[in-house]
C-alpha cells in the first residue's frame, strides 16, 4: 500500500551544470515562485559551475523584482567567491533599471563599464560614470572599444570623464603605437574627435625597434 504522505523534494537541488532551482526561478523572474522557494529554505548563495548565483541571473535578464528580492539575502562572501558583481551582469544584459538599483545598493561600479560600452549602451555608460566608474580598469580600455565600434557619443562621454585619449593596448605588443588612432585611420570624424581632445600624434612616429620603417608604415596606413 502506497503512503499518501508527501515526501517533498530537495529545494536546493542542482542540475548537471550546477544551476539550482532558485537560479532557474530567478531566470524566469517570477517573484511568487522565488518567494515560495525561499520560504521552503532555498539557498540564494549556491553558485553553478560557472560560479554564477541567482542574483547574477536575475540581473542579466533584467528581472527587477526578482533582483530586489535577492539583493538583501545574497551574501558578500558568495559574491566575492563568484568573482563577479551582479552589476556586471546587469550591464552585460543592458538593463539600466537593474543597474540603477544595484548602484543605489552600493555595489562596486568599476569594471562594469566595459560591458556597457561594448553594448553601445549610452545611458548605462553615463550612469556608471556618474556613479564613479573608472575608465581605465580593463586591459582593453573602454575608450579603445568605443573608438573601434564607432560609438561617437560614448567616445565623447568617456573623454568628458577624463578617459586617457592616448591610451593603447599594451597586452599585444611592446610599442607605444596609439591604438585609438589605428582604429580610426579611415574615419575622419573620429580622428578629429581624438585630436581635438589632446591626442598626441607625435607618438605615431616613435618605435624602439626601427623608427624609419615605422614612420613609413604610419604614413602608408594614413593614406590608404
């Protein structure tokens, strides 16, 4: 004879990829579902195999109500171990309202700027800069990303926030060739924007290896 007593299920069960039940609920954005799971002991600090927490999922998908529920119960330790702030996820997903909430709750805005710039998100970029985000926290600096993508308005915003107009990508080579100019050799408007904001064009003719060859390479690139 089968028992009629319900045995229940593991509210913290995880899928093969590590996603918890609460993680999936955060992805759906249903506050009632999230509340039900929390009432039965769901742990918001269980990360999946990608070290993502439910709060990251809610932020990335733009579920504002779910995010607001998860913020006060997600521990700083869990976030630190994950290696990523939920504001990064909100910026990556392009959800300004979620970004505003996280900024208001005191989450660190630095390094999230890269995601907003990469998405061409003018509003998100301005929001993060207003909140104190630094423009030079990533190896591939945000100004270079914006110049290469022809995001004119974002370039202007970054320069107005004192981004280094003479920055270059040091991870690729050991020269000081100004990568920003390299990215806009065929774009007169972008080039003028950089030059008018203090670009040091003389650096184009400096190379520790072979200055003669580098000079002709720059002239050739500029004229083709």
